[in-house]
């Protein structure tokens, strides 16, 4: 599939795909969008202007700006020198920048992402006391009933990853933490940071921001998708284009289920699989348990895990289809009876 590497193909290919997916997404979620628009009309009709949307945009852009300028370069200018001074003051202590300096950098990145994404939850009730934090997509009730949607998303995304991982920039870009393959300690700590920031990201975009802008109706999903796609700038082009679909689908899914958990599970599953695929493609999956240690654990079956997740998703969908089949069959019989 070397033709996929041509710049013109990469530039033009996403647009017909987005057009087809747009029709599918509209058919799947049009009922949800209509309900959101009806709710927005009721909000505006009952209370006039809703200041939540304005507050959400101002607070959201402030968070993203602070993350951009203090989540990366600030580490090298301020945080790393501070850690170096602490290491010099306590030689042989917990801080070992020669070994863990790069991981410290990504830990700072994760902390600023998580802290920034969760900041609105900490301050929101100061202005809007009647809002409940759990209503920002944090409730787990009813999640089991919608677990099949998570499985459907995984079933679709896993084959797409096979195409994406063939791109040259994929293997060079993931994982963000380039020493993730040095040892299992590196890999597991990095994935914990990575997954935790994805949870905070889903709470921020698909939980708080989406719900705070509910007076926009279905437009809140697309308004949220704009900054969500922009945080992907700098990543591979096809991934940034795919973020358009992810933003709309995960936003619609969150609005439908009133929960961010399905979206988080999709994000976390795909992120871990992508990191593992990138390391496997380069032949740098971890073997040592710790850097410089002698204990080892070799796992050469990442592709099995990859396809195992896909098969598990298909099984969940098959069980859900079996469970729903009697009702669907009755509906089909009723339809034929009404037309006879």
C-alpha cells in the first residue's frame, strides 16, 4: 500500500471518506441531535441567555492556552533546573535525571494536562451553584446498556489502525515517550500517565464543555470538536483528520449516553494499541523489567493482543445482536402485518 504514502493521496483521501462517514454519523445520531436541539430551545425559552456557554468558551480557551505554554517548554526552563538542584542536594535520592529525566518531562506534561482539564470542575460551581458535577458525563449508571457502542467503536477503529500504522510518520511519532521500549517500568508508567490524561481529556471536552454549552443544542458537539481537533496539530495528518470524526462521534456518543466512559474506553484502548504497534513495528518492545536491570520479561505477541481486542469487540456485538433479535423480529413482523 505504498500509494498511501504519496502526499497528494494523503491530502485528498480523507475528504471523500469524511463525506461518507458524515452520512453514516448523521443517520446514527440524528435522533440524539434532534433531542439536543429541543433541549436547547427549552433552555433558551425558559431563561433567555445562558451564560454557561460564554463562561465555558472563555475558561476552555484559557485552559488550552496555559497547557500549551506551561505544559511543555516551561519544564525545560523552570522545572528541570529545579529537579537538578534537588538531585544535587540529595545525591542518590529519589531524583535521578540521568535515568528518568525524560520520563519526568512527560510526567510534567501529563500533570499539566490532567490539572488543566479538571480545573473547570473545581471552579464551575462557584458561578453556577445549581449545576451538579456528576452531570458532566461522570455518572456510570446505564453504561452497561451502552457498552455495545464501545465495542462497535473498537471493532471499527482497529482495522483503521492497520492502515494508519503503515504510514512512515506513525512509527516515528508514537509513543510520545521515546524510551517507552527501554523497560517495562518505562512502558507501564508512561501508559498510566497517557491513559490518565485521556480520562481528564474526555471529562473536559465530552463531559464538562459539551454539557456547559447545552444551550447550543447539537451545535455544542461541533463547537467542541474545533478545539479538540486543534490539539492534534503537530500529529500525523491522517490522525488530525481522523480527530474530526472522533470529536463528532465521541461527542454524540457522550450526549446520547450522558456519560464519558464509553468514549474514554475507546480512547484508552486505541492509545495503548497504537503505542504497542509502533514499538512492535520498530522491534523495540520492552524486555527488561527496569532500566539497567537484569530481570526480563519478553512479550512477542502484541499482534495477538491487537486482534484479540478486535475479536472481543465483535463478540460483544454478536451478543448484543442476539439479545435484541427477538424485539427486532417482532418489529419486522409487525411492519409486514401493517402493510398486508
